C-alpha cells in the first residue's frame, strides 16, 4: 500500500490524471470476507472511481459480486488466486501477479534440470494452503511427492513433523505456507535436522526481504524460492531507483511492491486512455492495455489485459526461481532454472 | 524417542510451559485463585518489548524492562481492580471472579492487538548467544538462555518460599485467608505480592520464549499460553514448587512425540488425551501435598 501511495504521489507530482490529483481513500477489511462489503460501500460513499485491492484472497473473492454490481474497475495487484480473475462476476476485476497455476511448470523446469525426482512436502494446516498445495503438486508432474507432513500454522515448534520427513526421504523438501513465520520456523528447524537438504519454498518469505534476517544465520543458504524479481531487469532497476527517492535508500523492490507499482501504472494508463473516470469506459480502456512493461519478472516480461484475459502476465517469465546466498539474502536466479523468455 | 533433536525441543518448550505454570502456582498457593490472565501477561511482555525494539528502535534491554514492568503491573492491577472488588461483592465466591478474569484475558489480548498491531513480531534475544550442535542435534541460540533462566527462576522461587518471611506466609494466606487475617497476616499485601511476582515470572517466560520460535509472537498467543500453562500445572500438581516444571516437560513431550509418531494433525488430540487423563484420574497432579487431619 505504501508503494502504491508513493506511485500515486509521483503521478500527482506530474499533474495527476486527466489534470486532477489522485486522492486515495482506504478501508481496512482485515482480510475478513464479512467486512468487505461494508468497506467497498464506504469507499464508494467517499467517491472512489477505481479500486486497488490489497487484501487476502477470500476477501477478494467475496468482493467480486459487489464490484460487478458497482461497475467499478478493480485491480488486485498482489493476488495470485486463479479464481479471482475468472468467471463468474469477473467483468470488472483483474490481477497483476502470476497465477499460481503457472508455478507448477516453473518448479518443474528447475527440478528436472537439477535431477530432482522425489519431493517431501511440509505444509501448514491453513485452509488456503490445504487447497493450494494439492493443486500445485498436481501441476508438478515431473516429481513424485513421497512424503507429506502437515503442521499447525501457528506452531512454535515443528521439529517432530520435520523429523518425519526423513522417512521416506526425498531428493528435496518443499515448504508450502502462506505464513512468513511458519516458513522461517521450517527453515530454521530443517537446517538443524537436515543441513544438507535441498529446500524449496513458495512465494511467502521469498517476497518479504525485511523478514529474511529473522531466519537463523545461514539457514536459508542455497534454498530456492518462487520469487519474481530479477535484479538485471532494467525496468526493476528504474522503478527501484525512482521509489528510493521517496521511500528511502534502503527500500528494496520486491514482488508485492512491484505489482503495486504496476497496478497504479495500469490504472493511470486506463483512466488516461478513457479520458473519463466513468467505470465502464475505464474498464473498456483497461481491456485494451497490451505489452505494458512490468517492474517484476525477467527483462522483456509484459502485462496485457483484454475482455477475455483478466490475469495480466504474458507468460510465465514473471516468475523467477531465486536462490538465497550466504547471508540469508537472495543472490541470483537459480542456475538450474532456465525459462524461455 | 531416540531422536536427540526432539528432546532439545521438549526441554525448550517444557521450560516455557513450566515458567507459565509456576506463575499459576504462585497465585494458586498465595491467593487460592487460578489467574487465567497469566497467558496474556506473558504475551504483553514479549510483544510489547518486540514492538518497542522493532517499531520504535529501542535498545533491547530497555524494552525488556518495560515489558517485564508491564506484565507485573497488569497482574497487580488485575488483583486490585478486578478480582478483589468482585470477590468482595460476592463474599469470596469463586465463579464470578473467574469469569471476570476470563474477561480480563480477552480484554488484554484485544488491547495488545490495538496497541502493537495484529501481525506477529519477532522475539528479542536478551542475551546474545550462538547456536551450536549437541551431537546430532542443533540447539538454537535462544534456547539456552530460556533453559538457564527457567532453572534459575524455579530455584529462586523455591528458596523464596522456603526461607523468606513473605514466602512462608504465602501458603498460610492461600490455604485460609480468614484464619490468616485473624492471626495478623497481611493478607492483602501477600496476595498482591503473589500476583505481581506471578506476573513478572509470566513476563520472563514470554520474553525468553518468543525468540525461540520463527513464528514470532502475536496478540493471540495469550490464550494458547494460558491454556498450556494451566495444563502443565494440572499435570505437575502443586505439591512442590518444581511440580509445574515437571508438568511442563510432560506436556512438551506430548506435543513433540505425538505428532512424531502419529502425524502433525494429531498434536491437538494428543494434548486433549493428556488433559482428559489427568482431569479424570489424577486431578491433583503428579505431586500433591497429603494433609493429615
């Protein structure tokens, strides 16, 4: 949200959109689906003409029918759930991030090149992950899941579940969780019991640079995660430098903030193209945006929308399997991962 | 059960449960009251000190002292402003004050969420130590201070109860406050001391336990910690000051070995089974005092 506001401030410093400054009004639904309706009505009451949704998947899904009724163009920049931009009630809603359906082939690309044939999976017991993990494993037909252990998402110790990953053992371990804390705990305790294991995790900790230091020193080294940032992408470098002017020199662009930037950018382009803030007109303009250069992904990765394409990425090159280096920071794209971008 | 890593986890978690149970123990023997708000005291100390360090860039030691002071003040305030007035109104009846303290538990949790935010914050390491390997087991940096502080706290409390005047008064006041009052014991003061000391110990537990978990501490931890500490006390009993620690270790064994043998989904069932066994067959716990009449 802070990045989105910074992006809007930059737009306003250049005269705003259609010659008028952009004003933001916020409502916090606490990612609670029961509060989403009231929030949207509050925003409409405040005069909102475009929604940017930075909230959890269940809340976004709950909002679709309301948005369809209100006919307000909506971008959910950080949402990766495949059902959000899909019918029903998807005429006015779009997502910027790569859908999780694209993750399986990307993991397979790297794992096959690395000779990984079997996988042990550690997942948290949240409903989101309980649904997400089987879908992800189903899309990874290149590896066989031989051992699956579930642990409470708010556990303070999962050494028992991790110990069970040894039998039967596998070529690699995949940590699947939507909780940064759980992923950190898992990495810490896997490093204690299996220091030489090849560990993968999903996008959660990967895209939270401020939390990497919370893992025990050295525990993330060599781990591979589903990121979205290639430091060599010129657009990533440009946007990071621009945002560092307002957000401080220590600001580091990550997947979520890059998607927020792209969301504001596409909103700007759509309203400018429509020449009006009328909902249906802006929506129609959104659906004509093609080959928009993205701040995340590999160089040459673009975003496009259309009447039948509500998930913006043009292909899987928005996904980067990144490997951590010696100081628990992300060093470089994993050298076994070779996408065709 | 021959995986040494799991035993390291047992000792670490057991130490924490033991400390929380010790807080319960003190208010039980000193005021004859189950203070269920102990879990939130521990949470406030841990979360508050983390908030001061992470969000406000305070030095760790200053934040920890404020955290400990908060838990002690909350405990004292619970006794003075909630339990005592309610018990006075209902002539010492227990149920209304238990209900009142349950309300305090939830109120403190929600207040903590409002003040410190609804996201988890990482625990703060009070003593900078290094992780090391003990044979094939890894011992994380924060585990050793927790275990050492636990043993120290239990030793100090045992010595306090046995050798200090206030400590010796504790049991007399807790067993029969009316008789103690008639005999000239400063009942109200003793009660307040047990609540404040109990709150302080809860704060120590929360602060030293929080950095052992990568999951950090959230405002919702108070209820879980309250229930775990209570169960540890039920298992260990009140016959000796070391009973809560034994209870904590047994509870930790259930939490580690049940999922190890039966899967991560069974941990709640294992703890439930342990609770039912003790409530049904040994409600006085493993260690209890036999009183000759």
